C-alpha cells in the first residue's frame, strides 16, 4: 500500500490528542513558573503522540488478504462462513492491527478482530459466521485495517479492494411427488396417467379427444374417471408449466422475512425446484410478466434449478395494480400448459384474468394466501383501507368479500385452490393440494 505524509493531528486518536494538549499546557505552565521537572514531563507528553503518529504514518504494512465465503449461496436463515487469509511480508514489525470486515446488516454484525504481533512476517486465517436474514444478493468487504501504536495514541485506516458476493435465496422446501398433478407438454399433449405397475396392466391413458379411434377407449379407466379415457402408447413426453408469482405490493401484507410475500416466494421457489426435478420445463412469471426470457428445463435439471432460484432471489414487489401484464405474457406463450399460481389478495377482476389464462390449459392449481394473517408480523401491522385495484375506495370488509368471490370464481372455472393461512408451512400447503389431486 502506498503511504503519504499526513498531518500528525489527523492521525492522533482521542487519547493522543488529549495527551498532546495536556503536554502543551503543562509545558507552558512549567515555563511560566520555572518548573524544570514539570517541563520535562510536558515535553514527554508532547513527544509521545507525535512519535506515535510518525510511527503509524511510516509503517509499511506489506499485507495481503485473500477472502472467500462458503457456500456462496444459502437460503434465508442458513449459515455461511467467511474466511480471511492474511499474510505479512515486511522487514520491520508493526504495532496493533485492528480489522473490520464490511458486512451488510442483512448478513449479521460486522466481524471485528485484533492482531498484535511484533514479528515482521506472519500469517493468520480468521473465520466468521454469516447468517442471511433477507433474500437478495450482497457483497461482503472490503476489509478495513486500522494500524495503531501500542499505546493507542495514533491510528491510520487502510482499505483493501477485494469483495465477495453472496446470494441469500428463498427457503426451498423439498416436496413429495403429487399423485395426480396432471400437466401438459409444450405441444399441448395432456400428460398421460399410468395405470398398473407392470405387464399388460402397465397402460398409459389420457382423456378422449374428438377424432380418437374408439377402439382405443379404456373402459375401466372411463368408469373410474367418469369420462372417456383412451389408451396411449408410451412416448416421449415434454411436460411444461407456467408458474405465476403474485408479486404486486398491494396484494401482500407484512414485511421482511415474516411477510406474506416472502412466504409466497418460498412456496414458488419450492414448486419451481420440484417440477424441474420432475422433468417439467417451466416459465416463471411475476406480476409484470416473465422473470426471465428462457424457458427453464431446457438447460438441464441442475442448471435450470439454479437459474430458477436465482430468478426468485432477485424478484421484488411490483407496483402493478392487476395481473393483466402477466396474463397477456402467458397467453402469448407456448400452447396449452399447466398453470401454477401463488396468489395474494385478489379481486374478481384478477380472477377473471386468471380464468382467461387457464381457458386453453388442461390443469390449473393455485395457492391463495389469506394475507391478513401476515399483517401483524414484522412492520406490517398497518392494514390499508383500500385495495386500489379498481380505483374505488372500499372498506377492508368489502375487499375481503371480493377476495372470497375471486377464489370462488377460480374454483368454478376448474382450478384446484388451497387457501393458505399464516400458520401453515409450505409442506402443509403442498400436502393439501396433493390430497385434492388424489381425489380427481
């Protein structure tokens, strides 16, 4: 590090400045009254902080630092370990070195430590724990180092340039396979249902479509499902799904990790990872449209999962007042797909847009959050008096009544709907949807 001559007064600490002032006063008084011993003491007090400032200013650290954070990405609440490898290669010893690593409040308190070593050369490795309390991308560093003399009368701050990037992702909950989730491929072909386990009973069936050969009707499955089902030969299947996260600010309550939006992001991330693992190609949508251009699933399972988690790490609340942008973007997408929606507070108009999205799709499922349960968490105790979706002021009771009507509209249109309360976990919400799937 390059050193420059600095003003000694600037380098002095409070202790050094007090010592210098006391020495100056004592020296002046001793000269005035002819006290030689007091003069020597005053000069000593003047000299000590000045010498400390010169020592600190002329110290060449010859210090290097390598830093890393492992793992580089972790879910909210999980721990990461930051490691600083410090090496000094100098000819002269230094005084006391005090270090402080710059860490965002969302990752915990700033780590501080002190090294006091009279050797000219030394190596140290220091580790500290980071815990992500807020979703997002953060940088740790740069490392600050304060050089001071052994008496603490002068200090000089230096700064390294290197930083580390860490990602705090939503909580990902492993989900069990759903017995009858359904789904369609990007070609619009409905996902066949497998009957039996082996031999001649290992048959793939799907719903009857006008034009199918009647000789392919599977009567046992028809009786079971209450609608015509036809046999389908084993064939390549390209399942795909649209995953919609209601990211409108007005649709959620609470704030921070305990708010309804973070719960919704966690569920959405868990669903995305689950369906990608099951072999689906998915497209993630927020209230303003697609979260990214490429369809996830075409990149390979591992890469697609990482990309989905990254997209949902970066998602933020939107100012949109309805779901029209998401609906339009979905309708412009590829053919019939399964729709998966994680929704907040809705209006009847929102439900109508969702029904339009589902019109040409085989399956649709929605988790609808009763967001008032999150209103008392974190900083979200205030509850707005208006919904703002139609531009008409309404009382909370009217908003909630319209929300209930919106849920009923989805159910009437064939959506599988789970009402989610703040007491439910992601596992609970998924299990309720799974039980609904088994009944179909």
